[in-house]
């Protein structure tokens, strides 16, 4: 792997660049909170060769949303479920929009 390959990873939202401690610091939370949302299967951190949890920027955004809900008084498990449902709704809306565009194209072509 070249240095250019390594730097390219910095732009990758899915690259597990953050240790648990750094992730908790960036989110203003605790390692325990990150473990709790991991146990609730909201995010699954990758593991380093030494077995340490590593988080991506994408996972940090999800964790930040969970923290926002918890800070508003939502229990961790409920916050995780809400985020999962929000994600499923967003995906369903995206698929529905694609379907509508396809049908619209078909109607205009005929």
C-alpha cells in the first residue's frame, strides 16, 4: 500500500479511523455509551488486529444521532430502534422515488 492509498482512506466515510476513546471524545460521551449502542446493534465497530474497536465517520454520525435522542430523555434501546426505523423509512422513500421516476419515464415514452 502506498502513502497515496493511505491518505485516500481519510475521505472514506466507512474507513474505521477512530479509536473508541477518540470517538467518545469527539461525541462528548463515554466509551460505555458506544458499547451500549453496539450491544443494541445500532453500529458494529470494526476491530483492529489487537481487538480494539474502531469507528468510521459514518458510524460516528449515527452515534451522534443516538446521543441526541438520549440527551432528550429517550432510553438507549429506544433511541437505537428509532434510528433504525428512520433509516428504513429513508430507504423505502428512496426506492419509492426511483419507482415513481421509472413509471413516469415509461408513461412519457409510450
